[in-house]
């Protein structure tokens, strides 16, 4: 009996998806609920599990193809057994022999999630390197990237360079009159092109991922439709650093999560949003939509690109709840297992460029939101306190906002409220 494998029902906001990779090839056995293929939408990677155990008989869609809900992807022969797959090699086509060998290799390899498998495919990592990166039988994307960086780089060969060079069309070259013999001079040996230099100048054309296309579309949309402006301030983090130093161990022991900076910034932003509702609002045609709730998006950087999971009703969460939610979202985003609904909506966003060393930046608003708060690197800087110059841990903060509905007054006052809450954390506990 054959079973047709079709594209699962995609979320309502997603029209189509791209088939990224097949995890099995024709002639290979697959178990029930084992991942057969990866589908990439503009936000997440979806797995296509097999509903039955059997032999992958036929693939109908090639990687890189756009597919829609219900479209036929493959056919599985449920009646086939492992004994059929183990038939004499002489009776199998060469392609099936290769697939059977690959299947045995994959079976012995550690378990890879869809995001990790894609990294392994893109970097062309061998089973030995993947196995060396395994921890507890499972390999994450960060493990593979770290292992790839630590591994010695293979020497470039003509076999793997030639296809790249052939893909670049040669431009027509106009004939050049030869120089007179007296004008010719031998080129210095140091200026002669080397084979390595020629290889280094090769061009590679790689299609954008669906996520990167979506990010590009949203950023261009934000800049084209909103009147974006950024205002800045700086925050003295002395009291927050002291508070974290005193309570971080007890906090982690009691709640099972580390006490970071983001929970303080989320709480401070909510205090500002309550005082200045326009910063939490959105433009819809000629109307202003006020949100009487606080769904805070927290930007997370992954190998696939920037994702912004949303903390629903963040004002109802305590510090531990915020830290747990952020840690869980970040892990799922980097593993490629985050759900589409986790990335939808949001009334305000926070991004932290400081983790990469950014001292100052102008973040772009995440449309249709009207504002975004940017955090940056904390540095000891000289400041004047009570007439004395002292060194304090200072951070520049930035608020980018849509000037169509938010005036400079509200933007500046919002940022001052955030600054006051962070420099005196007791304000957030007392609500003053």
C-alpha cells in the first residue's frame, strides 16, 4: 500500500513554503514520525514527519521549490519492509545502492534537528565531524558551527572551484593594441597573479533564505512607510549591577534561570509604555490603534537571521517569568524549533546590539509597531556625580519611533522614564 505525503496545512498568515532539504532519499527506509523533509517559511522551519513506516518510493518535489498546503511531496510504500531494503546489491540500481549506504551512515550519526541538519548540509560536514560535535546524542547548530571553525580548512581544489568560476559569465574584452617593444617592461614577480589569488576572487551566488527575504521586505517596508527618527540617552547601571551581584546566585537557585539584564529593560519599558501609550500604539490608515496590553518582542540573533519572539502580556510576568520565557525562545529560535505563533504580533520591541559590541546604533522599527528600544554595550566611563568625576558602568540607549504619531516630546520622556527606572530599580517595584 502506498501513502502520499503532502504539504501539511500551513499557518493562516503563510501562503507558501520552500522545500529546503530531503532527509531521506528514494530507496531508504523511514520510521513513523521520523522527519522526512524540511519546509522553510518566512519565519520558521517546519518538519514533515512521516505518518507511516515504510520505503520512500518516490520524491515529487525538488529542494528549492515553492510549495503550498496539500501539495504532493512524496510517496511511501508502507508494505515494504526492512528485508526489502536489504535485497541483494546486484538487484538494486546504482542510485539505490548509494542511498542505502547513505542511510546506514545516517542511522549511525547523532540526531540532528532541522536547523542543525541544514547547517551540516551548507557547510558540507562529514559524519566524523558531526559525531565529534555531539553532546548527549544530539547536535545543535552552535555545536556544528564551533566544530567547523575548529576543524582544519581543506585545501581548495580545481574540482570544487571550477563550477564557481564557470557560473560567472565572462565580459567581452575589447582588443588592445600591443605596446611598442621599448615601452614593455617586465612585471615584478610580486605582482604576478598566483593561482591562490585567482581562487580568492571567485564570486558565489547564493539565494536568500525565506527568512532573510522576509527580513529584507519588512525593513524596507518600515523605512518606506514610516517617518523614522531616533532619540538617545545614557543609563548608569551601577545599581542594577549591584542588585544582580547580590542576588544572582539565589535567584538562579530558586527559579532555575539566570538573572540577566533583559528583564530589567522589559520592566522599565513597560513602565514607559504605560505612561506614554502612543509609543505602544500603531498606525492603521488614518487611524491610531492603541494597544491596552503589552506584548513585548525581544530580538534574537540566529544563524538563519534575526527573529523577534513575543512575550505575551509581559506586564503580568515577574522577573523570573521574563527570564525563563526569553531563554526558552532563544534556545528554540537557534535550534529552528520555534513556533510561528511565537513570532506573531507584538506591540513594542527591544533589541540588544551590545552583546555583539555595539556602542551606539539606530534600530529600525518592527512594522507595524511604532517604536523599538535599542540596548548597547556597557562600558566604564567617567561621569560627574556630586561634583566628582567617577567611573561608572554606562550604556547608551536609543529609541527609534514613527514620527507620524509619536512626537519628540513623548519619545524623549519615554526614554527618560526607562532611564529613571533602570537607575533606580525600586521604582519598578513601587510603581513610581
